[in-house]
C-alpha cells in the first residue's frame, strides 16, 4: 500500500517500478480463494492532494505548498473503479478486504482528521456491510479510536511499528472465514471480532 513515506524522495512511478508494482496504477485488486471464503483484496491509492494533483516526491520541492502527510484524497476515477470492483465482488460472492494508507473511518480529533482521507465519506458510502469484511488502514501512528464499526463495516487502524517496543512491536493477525472476521493484536494493537453476515 503506497504511503507518504514511500514518496518522500521518489516519484510514484519510480517507487512502483522499484518495488515491482506492475499494475500501472497504485490501486489494484486481487482475489484469494480458500476453503470457506473467496476474498477480493482492494488496495486504494490515497496519494493525492485533490482530484488532479498526486503526491510526487514530497521533499524534492521545498517551496511546494503541499505537505503530503496530512492531505490524502481519492480521485473520482478511482472511486468509479472501486464501485465496479465492489459490484464484481458481490456478483462473484467475494468478501472484500480494503487496504488504505490513510484512515477511512470517522476522525474524532483534529489529529485524526489530518490522517483521514478528505473524501472518506464518499468511500464509506460505497462499502456494503454484508460484503466488506474489513477495512485496514494506518497513517495515524497512535491508532486511537480503533476499531470502529461504521454502518456495519469494521475499520481498523494499524498502529505504526515505530510506536511499539523494539522487542514487542505492534502487529496483527487477521482471519476472515465465512461470516467471521477476527483480528488478533500483538504488541499493544487491539484485538476484535466482527460478524459480517
């Protein structure tokens, strides 16, 4: 998932080439099938300041008025793609896992608002509660007020690894099966379970 630190000193294009993202865009989807679930993983690209201006090499232009870490946006073309991807998942009876660098849930403080996608409500309005198993996002290192359930959809903010102890860093294990989503937190990350059906 492309984040602001990935483009601190690189363009999106160079970053994607370096890590082998041959998708043509920083947003994409893939399907995983297991015995009791078929899962569509949707990766969103929140690396935009507005509808037309992407994050690009944030430190390359010190006089820029854009500061990448506190402005995230998903352009309408990507929202249209998301809408059609969700329709495809519903037609094929896939559960959906959404991955986003910046938060997509409801910010409760000014701190959280700076780490939340500007048009997150537009994204949330597209997510069906009976299909969306989980939304995972980060960017807010402290990961307060997580998890949240909004209109039946679970949102989980991953705490930053730099916030944990070097010997016990925060991480999670996610199990999605049938109607059940279980997140087991380690290193101070919270655990929770949610019924999708």
